[in-house]
C-alpha cells in the first residue's frame, strides 16, 4: 500500500463505526445480564427457585438461538442499519417492561415470556456486526476490529454491573430493568442518525474508502445496488452449503465452547459470589467487574497480537489460531477456584481465566475472514445460533448441578472444560482459515487468499 493510498490521520471513520457497534453489543450484553444482578433479590421477593431462575436465564437463549438464522437472513436482505434499529427499539421496550413483573399474578411465567422476546429482538446484533466488520475493515485490521467489538461483553460488565448493583441496592431490583430500557431508547436514536454503510457514509473520504477496498473490505455491502443474492436474500441451499464446509463447522462448534464460558459469567457468576462465597450483592457486583476488566484487556490485546502475527507470518491460520489456543487453555484456571477459600485468589483465578477467554475470542474476526460475502449475515447467524445454544444448556445445567450437589464445584469444572473443547475444534476440525466463495452450480469453494498462506 503506497503512502498516497493510505487515509490521512483525519479520516478514520471506520473506527467511529467500530465504537458504535461495540457500544451496541455492550448494551445488549448488559440487558441480557440484568437478570443475573436482579436475580438474588427478585428470587427472594417473588419466591423463585434456583431451577426456575435457571430456566429464566435459559429462556433468552432459546429465542436468541432460534432467531439467529432468520435474523441473519433479514440482515442480508434489509441491511444492518434497519435491522438493528428495529431490534434495538423492541428489546429496550421488553427490558423496560420487566420492571413491572412483580405486580403480576404469575411473575415467573411473565419473565419467561419477556426473556424469550428479549432474545428474539437482540438476535440481529451478531449477524449485523459481522457484516459491518467485513464491510468496514481490511483484512489486516479485522483482528483488532473483531477483538474490540467482542470486548464489548467485558465493557458491559465493567460499566453496567456496578450500575445495576447500585440500583438494586439503593432503589430495588425493579429499577435495573427500567434504567437499562431507557438507555436502549437513547442508543436507538444515536444509531438512527449515525450509522451508514461505507459507500454511503456522508463523511467518509475517498482515500479511506480506497484504502479499505484495496485491503479486502467489502465496502459495497448495503450501498444501494445489491447483487441478485442480496436483493432476494440468501437461499436455503446457501444454508446447506455452510454446513458442508468442515472449516465453518469447526468454527461453529468452537463458538459453543467459548460461549459456555460467557454464559456462566452473565448468568450464575454473581450468584456464585453471593451464595458460595457469602458476599453481598453490592460487593459481588463490584468484584465481578475485576475479571471483566481482565477479559477486556485480553480481548483487545489479542486483536493487536493477531494482526501483528498476520503481518509477520502472512498466514491467517497462524494469526488467528495461535491466540485462540493460548487464551482458551487459560480458561481452565477457573477450576482452581474449587481449591481455595481466599476471595483474593478466587478473584485472581477468575481474572486469569477471563483474560484467557477474552484472548481466545476471535470468532467474529474469523467469520469476517471466511464467510462468503453474499451471506455474511447468514453465516454470522448460524455461528451465533450454534454458539448460543450454550446459553440454553449452560444456565440450566448449572441450575441442576446446584440443585443436586448444593455446590458450585461441579459447575466450575463443567465450564472450564469447555475452553479445552473449543481449542481442540480449531486444530482438529477447522484446518486452514481462508475466505469461501459461492459458485452457482458448484457450491462453496475456497477463494484465492488475499494473504498468502
């Protein structure tokens, strides 16, 4: 890339867009985690059992998983801006309505329904973000872009967990849902006036657009002149083709393991600190931010490291799989919490495991690297659907482990082993990482790589 082709220091709108989708994921992660903070006091007030609370956690994931493929199809058909705007307004409304379940005769059933709707309306975030990263970032910057975006889940815990803990402590659990719903409405307004696809962005300079295009960014996605595939949406045959790719299947399965760890932290972790370690909900919400900070650091550092490896090695496989493996092996440290009663050591082990989880979470970067450009949203939907199946299984499994054993020891072993499973998927199943393309009458084939292998 010549100096003339590089954007000036004043034209970095792609990073403004990255900040916007990172905030979007942070809020959606905060909204799905509201129940983890409100859960202990809400359960006491409404007589909800641990198993029922596990099903309430799981209700979100059922809808989130079932809606991922339709959400991916809609995103490819309508574009990211419209799909996200509608979803954001609707899930914020649902979050706000949760503040009133204590006034109803059947609060458990009502929360199941509202959590299900929350999952359905949040489902476009992942597919849309995968499409946005592929459109706005060249291959050499997707590592850091995907890592920063993925770090939003940790930003969410750092920002929103203390806020929700304070609201619960000072005003009551109901106010957690009300405040988070209002924040969603404000972000919807910001999204409506701020997001544009690259080719239609009113402030994006020609130099930056050319730099992005030359580096492999799919800048014409959503530009107003869609291809036949985009105009009519993906076909069912495209969905079938995705599962014929061993590389994509391995990526999908690995995401299940990674997301199992995520769901422990966004569902049962505060309850672990309160019930197993005897902390108050306010103290637990504050301590829970420490592993989240380490997860955020790991999530950002891995992007820098991965892009550095890409420049040094010229291999997407080396650049993506190396940090993924290092990070996921570190997550096993969570099991060490079973062998100490020290709050300091527990916090340290959780922080190390969460750093590893962040360092190993390059899944969205890999999707942006590999998905056929015509069905990036659909591929992201399948990726997120299979990954978040863990959100159905993990909260309920932990609920039953607690009901059976009365302890979190088995739960921590269950969670920790999923990190090893994910690392093995990348080495045993995925193979070489590279872009796939759709050829009519042929199906998926591997494209000539932009980066030499």
